[in-house]
């Protein structure tokens, strides 16, 4: 059986592919110019002839993209089974999809996609038997549907929620605050957010951001000096408190979480720019006047550490340190040496996919 005949045998029933149909002559592939650009890194000359394409706002780059798209779509449009493939995929994806609910008091929050919506819609529901009502529909955030809801975090008391917006596929986020009762956004706007979560604590939240660009929101600018801030609801971003920065290591990422009881702020530091797969992790007691971070692991290598939650003054940590399939250990700040780490969930033959707490219990999922 030839390769063409094999393709017919596999796909004829679903897509009616024919190998005998003649292919139209391909369009001439556009020429990508080269420039004389050479950089010297540690004594090594590295040519970069396509450096000019890094200017994503130039007319020349835009023309290059248009020429590339013309060739690409001229070919894709000749593939006869694409409409049938799209129709079949729509059938397969067209079913309701729900997220797991989050409870705040007697109110449950969850997202649902009816089937083929571009983005899932956020709902709230009073009690387990209440009627769901739309809280926020991301599909209506912009006329062309290119504004995406990337972050959603409800405060502990359920009164407020942070939602992060991304425009046009950008990984820059703009944080806003939603009054859950009225479904109206407050005046708060937090900008220049990237590689960040949103961690409620007290009357505000912690988040990570980069310094503002002097030339406006420059999507192609290099991101350096990732910082952690605290925003108090009802105040301008200019009044936000700087919580952590590390100018000596400007390419590191600094992200934060808060334990469920809002007592501890957990700081995770990674250094992907230096090829390190792991992270360091620190904690800070928010009930203390001290604003220093205490290390759980202060060296960044290839091992990952994720604080699940605290148990009083101690911490449950998910790691792959000396356990490729994952394990959970209990860290006691009074005995921080690795030799004192006590396994709560030892490594098993099955990979530990995720761990969470709830109701005083530990929930683990394995692959």
C-alpha cells in the first residue's frame, strides 16, 4: 500500500480525502531579507541576520507578515477537507464545560462554557440549590472578542473579586476590582502586571509587576526587575507598597501566594533565564511587624517547591527534590535543615500530579 493509499484508507470515511485531485501551483515564497548583524557573546560571534523582524511595529515587518500569510492561507484554502474537519471538531467540543466551584460563605463561584463560546462565563450561586446567575461574561469585554479574562480571585469574605484583563493576546494584564453584590467594577486599576497571580490579604491584595515603561506600554520591551506589590482597595496604584524586589537579579520572576488563613505570604523565586528549572521559596508572617522573608529553600536549582498551605507555624510543601515522581513534606521553621524535613506523602511509583487542602484534610491526585 502506498502512502497516498494508506491516507485514503484512514481518512476516507470521516473526511472523504482524495489523493487524485491535482494540486494548484504554489505561490512564490516571499524573500526574507538578511542584514549584516553580528553580536559578540563572551568572545563568540553570533550572526543574527533577521534582527530587523524584532521591530514588531515597523511597516516593513507588517508587510513581511502579510506576504507570509498570503502564501500560507493560499495553501490552506486548497485543502478540501478543512471545512469538514472544522465541523467535526465543533461537534466534539460542543458540550457544556464547568470549572470546580469556589465557596465563599454561602455563595459558590464557578465558570461555565456552553460549548463553543470563546471564553467561559463566570457565575455565582447562592447555596447548592440556588439558581446560577452571570457574574462576569468575558465574551462581552470587547467588541471584537480579543480581550481575555486571565485572572479571577474572590476575596475571603466574598464581597470583592479581582479580575485580570489581557488585550489582543498580550501577556500584559490589567487588574480591576469587582463588587460582587452590584456586579460593578470599582475605580481601582492596577497596570503593568505580568507573570502574576492575585493574593487577597486584609483590605487588599498582593501581585507582581514590572516597572512602567517610559514610552508607554511597549509590548516588545525587555522585562527586567520583576517586583511584588500590595494594593489596598480604594487607593491609586501609585500608593501601592513595594513588598519585594531584587535589582541584583533583574531577570528573575517573583510570584506570591497567601496561605488560606491569610497569615503567611509565600514568595516563589525562579530564574529561567539562566536555564534553571527549579525555584526558591520563602515565607513572611503577615501578623508580624517584620517585613523580611524567611527561606524554606533559598538556592535555585533544578528542584521545584510549592507550598500547599500552612499547618500552624509549619508548612506543607510539594517537591520533586530527591523524588522525581513528587512527594509532600512538612517544613518546620524551627528546624529548617533538610535532614529535618518529614515526609507526609512519600514518593510513590505513580507521579503526584497535584495536592490541595480542604476541611483539615490533604487531597492528592496521582497519574
